[in-house]
């Protein structure tokens, strides 16, 4: 079977990681000053779509490595509901990292603008240093995911240039930037020694090799499941901790690639909700890094299988989850892997499955923007690139 454009994009990810680590380390060290890092008492993370999934995945890294309480949330929640109630602990004590690769998503700009008005430090994590998000920020961390933007990174294959494909490179770039920022904060604040921080940076660089191994191991299984589940029309992805964001991201790639109904569910919440769904054989993919969620994920997998669900497992080779399942239903990731960094690996099998699913049913990515959908202006009537709140704020000033 010919590698689809989405498959080809996944194939570029390990080299992308190798190329981006050192430039991102330099950008973060240059742009995020010691004085800001020492003053921070809590971290907030926000974004929309894939950027929201990336910030959910990064919470554990900020809490474990930076030693700071961290709260990720959607940009709409952050800007319109939470900003006005941030803890009043003093100017500069709250740090917001607002993630948008394009830097043009209005809800994320809203969140950054409104949070900065409370005295928080607003950081734009974006692929464009000249974007509206960057202009609204106090600090800009550039995360280039495409060739020729700020830092040279491995280009896409010629046949993918200009093609609109469900995003994976930008997602990986955002995750790397967030993890490296957590390490930087941890080092400056004395949570990590310089040696420990550098070891963690090397560990992230080494993830490129593990990504290659994961792609090689899970690709055949993803192709097989796409054929075995050809008659399905909805899919459930379950994850917990840093991999709840992975579940959301994986479901998003299925929606974008094949147009199928796909939902994400917190692993524990599956037992309270999805367990009672009418469709007995709904494919259910359980994602775990073999960390703190492993015992509960194993119980959920057993329950799902018992009531008739078609179950697949994304987990490290050798974990309890992979040892108890039929090998035909395994989407293995290379391991062992630090749970906080595991989303760099656990996202790969779901994207590969989405690519094979779209290929198997002959569906164009993003439904070919038909039925009133549009890529213009950020989605036609869904209007993700304009903001009445920002317009109002400009008038008031």
C-alpha cells in the first residue's frame, strides 16, 4: 500500500525532533529570563485544538520537573471564565503559556490578552514570531514546525509541500517547547541541577530514536486494525494523566483524516459513561505509558473486552497491558519511557491508524472542506480567526 500524505508526515517526525531540540533550548534560555522564572508561583497553559491537547499533555512535566502547580485549559475557558479569577499573588507570579503554531487563533489571543491584564506574564508559544499572538505577548518562544520558519528544520517531502494534511509536526513541536520550558524553569528555580536538566534534555533528544522504533512497530498493527475495523463508524480513545491529551489528539486525527465519529474519554470516566453505550462492538483504544495509570487501564481494558468492545492497546512493549492482550490488538510504543514525555510516542499509533482508516474508506482529509466548510478565515462560519472581545477591547482603548 502506498504511503499516504499523513503517513509521510509521520515519517518525518523523528528527524524533526533531532533538528529542533538544540534551537529550542537556545530560544527558551534566551527569551525566558531568570528573573521571570524565579518569581513564578503557578503556571497556566492554554490553546485550541491540537495546541490544547499539547498543553494537557504537558501538565505533569511542569509539576514534576519545574515543581510548580500547573493548570491547563481551553483558550475559551482561560480567557472568558478564568482570567478574571486568577489568584492575586502579585504581578508576575502567574505565568501563562499560550500555544498556537499559527499565532492567529483568536480565542488564544483573547486568553493571553485578558490574562496579561491581571498582571500575569504572558508567553506566546508559536511558530510565527510576527503573528498576532506574538504581538500580544510579553515573551515569545518560537516553535517552527515547517521548513524556512525562524529555524531551519527538515522539510516535508516535495509532494507534501502546500498540501493540507492533519497536523502532526506542529503538535510535536509544541510539546517539545513545553517540555523544554518545564526543564528550564526547574533548573532556574533549583528544582533540577544543571546536570539533571541536561540529562532530561538529552532524554528528549533520544526520543527521536524511540519514535522511529514506535513507528516501525505500530505501523503494521495500525494497518491491520484499519482493515479489521472497516465496518465500524465510531471510535473511542481512552487516556489518563499526560495521555488524556493523547486520546483527544488521536480522536481529532481520525475526525480530520476520515471524518468518522471519534471521541476521547478519560480512562476512569470510561467506566462511568462509555461502559453503558448501546453499540457493543465499538472499537476502544486504551492508551497508557505504563505509569501511574497502568493498573486502572488494565482493569478498563478487561471490562471493555468482557462486554464485547473491540479493544486495542497503545502501551510500551513489556508493560502489563501488552502482556495480557492478543498481539493482533497491540499498537506498541518503544519503552521504557518517562511518563511525562510519553505523549511524544503514544500519539504516533493513533495517527497511523487515522491515516490507514482514511485510506481504507477513500475519504479525503477534512472532508475536502465540503458541505459549507471552509479554510478561509479560519473555517468559514466557525470563525476561529476573529474576535468580538478583542475588537471591543481595541475600541475601549
